[in-house]
């Protein structure tokens, strides 16, 4: 699914997680993870129903949730300030509880500053707001290249960043999960919060691309 | 009741990352070891992952900082982008030492 030459592989961008489908060839790592899971359940350390419940809860979240949070911040300066100073409280007020012990923080993109999020150590990701991460985000290719050549990675996703813009990579190594608050696209004045949310893509909340422009969205 | 933890560093402080290479699980990535950066903010106080990874309780909790590094100081000639580009990493306090004051490259 990940290849050595690039990161973005549209054909496999959303391949299912092992364990949720039986008709795909599992990698050795996936087989090992499933074997450990089976053993933990057999030994009574994990409860099978609890595992299913957590998988279901995490899978039920989707980038549409994060998009609503971003759109709210775009239209309401107080919500934006709340998101930037206390993201957990801000998203809770919109009805989203974080599904893990980690904290959440929002990183604001501006005309002069662009953030890109990665987890080099594993694949920490704000799943509470974006749902399960895409395979490319978890790949060795992304995790190793995002820190040393972020501009090349973004270029592969179609984003050419001007040299006058500071590119700031965020390696989420610890207990915080990071959500990029992208810049509101130009030409969106007067759009409703619901219409704005449609412009916010998962990839723009990771930082590999920018949100869609209003011209690209069909009515 | 665990003791209150006093954070040693504050925003703007220059810090150097320890160069240790312990065999146990630790969450300080190799590429910042031995490097000097600037504390952006105290993220909070969190359980110690080096204890939790082995079934420990993670106490005492430890201050965690968001530390900013210039990409050109991390990768040197290996970084092909502008000198203003940066990388932020969340680092636990025990991995940091005070460093001499440093200026940002673009100041």
C-alpha cells in the first residue's frame, strides 16, 4: 500500500483495516496483531465485545466531524479562539468527546505559516475528529519523509508552498493529537457553515493539502 | 496523592535534547537528540510513557513541552527548503537540558 517512491497512492487511500474484512491478504504485522488480540481475549485480558465496541466507536467518526469544527471556527471568531486555546472543550461543546486519554490541540494555518502533522514513532492521529487514519499516513514513507522533506510530500499531494511561507512540521510524539485549522479559502464570503464544511477535506486537516476552493464544489 | 510537578522551562527558553540512546521504549525521536531548540509552550503534565510501556503507572507525571527546532539545524545540508522552516516536537522534561540562548536564523 505504501511504496518507496511516493506517499500518495490514491488507489489504496482508504483500504480497510485488517480485522474488519476477511477477503484481503493481511500483512505479517496485521496477522501478528490479530494473533495477539486473540490471545489477549482467550486469556481474559481483553473482552471481545469491548474490542468491537471501541472499533465501532472509532470507525463511526469521520473527517466530516472535523470539517464541522473547522467551519465553525471560520465563521465564529470566539469559537476559533476557543479551539486554539482549549480544543478539547471547544469540540465537546459541539458534541464531540475525545475517544482516548490524549489531549487535542489545533494548529492554525495563516498566510505566512503552514502546518503539517505526522507521527514518526507510530501513527498518532486525531481519530476522534477524523476517524481512522489513511494508510499513507501510517506508512514508513510518510513518517520518514514528512519531517525531512515536507515540501516534496505536499507537492505530491498537489500543494506547492511558496518559499515565503514557513512550513512547520508537527511530530506528535506524545499525548497530544493535532488538528490543522486550515486557512479559509478566498471567495467564500457569504457561504453558510454547512457549505464551508464541504470544502474542508481530511487531508487539509492533516496539512498535506489546502481546503478545496468554492469553484471545485458542485452544488 | 502525587506531588505537584513544577515545570522547569517556559516559553522562549532555549533547551538542548539529551543524546542518550536507551534500549527501553522512549518517545524522543533520534533526529532531535543532541539538538538545541526553543520551548514554545508547556503542553501539560502527563504520565511517563517509559513506565507505562512496561505496565507501570506512569507516575510521577512529567511536564511535556512543545519544542521548536530550525529544520536546517536538524538536517543541516540535508534540508532543501527555506531556512525559516521549522519542526515542532513534543518532548518530556527529563529529556531536556538548559542551553545557551540562541537566536532564530531569520532574526
